[in-house]
C-alpha cells in the first residue's frame, strides 16, 4: 500500500519510537533493589504488577484534567507502597524523582525505529508529539539518539493541552506552518493519538504491534515500524 505524499510526519514518542515498557521495567527493577523494597514486597514482579494498573489509572485521570502532575508522578508510587503497608510519602517522592531522572536516560527503542527515521529524515519534516513530562521527554530524545531526526518536539505540558485535545494538534500544525492534508500522525494510542487526529481531521497511522483487537475505524494500521517503509 502506498499512501499519498505528505510533508510533515508527527510521531508519538513513548511506545511508538521509544520503548517505554522495556525502559520502565529496567529502571523500576534497579530502584526496587536500591530502595530495598524486597522488605515490603515478596518479589519485584509483585511490585511491578501492582504498580502498573495504579499508574495507568492515574495517567488517565491526569489526561482528563482530574488530578495534577504531582498526583501522578508521586502518587503512583505512594499508592503502590501503601498496598504493602508502607506509608512513606517522602520515600515515594524520592523514588519518583529518581525514576523520572533515570528512566529518561534509558535508550531502548522500538525495533526498526532508527532504520525508519534514517529513511524518512531526508524526505519529510519530522516532529514529535507527546503527553509525557517535559523534564523527561527532552532527555529521552537526547540520550536515545532520536533528537537529530526531528525538527520540532511538542510536549503537552509546554503547550498547555494534552492529546487528544484539538488545541494540542492545532498548535502543532500551526507551529510547523503545515496544512492538514500535508500532515500524518503516527502513534500507538487509540485514545490520544488516533482519536485526536480523527477529531482534528488528520490522516493517521495506528501502530498496534500486539494486534490488540478494537472496533475503531482507522486510516491505516501497522504491526511494525518497518511497514511504513513500504508506504512512505
């Protein structure tokens, strides 16, 4: 399948190019040992499997504007600690600081990311669109080697609106002097990347490596980044 010639490609960062799952688990496993959490949890897996749904729930509330950033950044660890009877907000605060600082320095990328960007970079204007914390996202781009490929990096915290809000996409398109018909959104989230693109009238590619079933009508869906090499 070959899709029309675009001029601007907007990539989500976490889970689309930067391997958040791998980097996150490595960082948490290191901090689990450093903070001696084995005294409170029977294993790292128990800690991690407790943390994941708590983190996801708080991020959802944050995207909806129901809670503030510290309630995500610190609250996810404090709530996880509480499940084992550890009520130590100060330890959770320090753990959160170390997690953001160290996780952002990890460099695992989604398979095929560099090869794809090397191919696209001479042909298109490439940009990043992300809802992540500002203090982490710029470091991720720098440490992972992604930064040189991209002209602009749009972070929700700096814009004042999160994906999928129209204000986010409008700001990104306008800042690049791009037209909607010249722009393509690539991301892994139906709720943020794809919903936002659809609502703003932008063509989009849903990156679904796990082939997760869904009922959404999408412009294009791929299982691997390499699939984009054949259509861009």
